[in-house]
């Protein structure tokens, strides 16, 4: 049985802006600006890598895109049954996952298309079967997603730097993974 931990995130605003430059960036559907709300999902492995090793779990983020520059993430689901780890995280099984802060979503077009998850993300894992009993991943400045093709997004590759807090030690950590967008190749950024 697949166990999911669900946290209702509420409305996250998608802001499209370039520092010092007015931006006309907006969500598109088949290359044309959205005229009504559209639903999509980001799903796949999302992981974290530090000097302790790496840990990744299957993740699902339902997204509602709105005309113009807004969008919402209704929830973040992290499967406690579909996780794997290396080094200190080898053999770890999460018994609980808690998401206490979630980022805002923003996108930029120049110099290259990016989806910026701005704000703070905090994910706390309770673990068993390994040397660590708890680990918290914090991304105070958010992280980025790079679409495979800005005009027709199928995949979003995550990147960014944060902190791992495990047993009172804070270490630099990187977020990684490639999330699939469904429907694939339909929505984009222009």
C-alpha cells in the first residue's frame, strides 16, 4: 500500500518578472496565452544530496495554471513507500514526512527559461532502519526548475542549494530530480 503524506498548500502566486525589466511572460496552452484556468501535474523523483549522501522520493504536485502570470499548487504529496538513499541514508524508510513551509512560484524568460520556486521550503523526514532518525531539508531562498522546452513543457529539472539538518549538524545540500509535467508538451511559458 502506498502511503502519501499530503499537505494542503493553498494558493501560491506565480509572478513573472525580470529584475529591472518589464516582462510580458505568461503561461501558454499550445503556444497561445491561457484564456481560462488549466490543470496540470508535476510528478517524479525529487531528491536531496549532501555530504551525508542522497535521499529521493516520488513526489506529486497538482498545479492550476491561470491566465497571465498566476498559478497555484494545491498540495505536495511525497510517497513514504517510494524512497531510496545512499551512504548515511541507505536503508532508511520514512515513517512520516511533514512539509511546514512551501515556496512561491515564479518564472523568468531571459536569459533562459526558468521556473523559480521562490520563498522557503522545509521538508522534515522521520526515518527508521538507518543511523539517522530525523532529517530536515530547508531551502530558504527557494530553488529552480528548468523546463526541457519553454514553449511546450514535458519535464522540469530541479536545482538549487539549501541546508540539511541531521542530528544537529547543518550541511549544504542540493535539490535534484526531474519532474514530468502532465499533460506533457501542452503548457509553456512565453
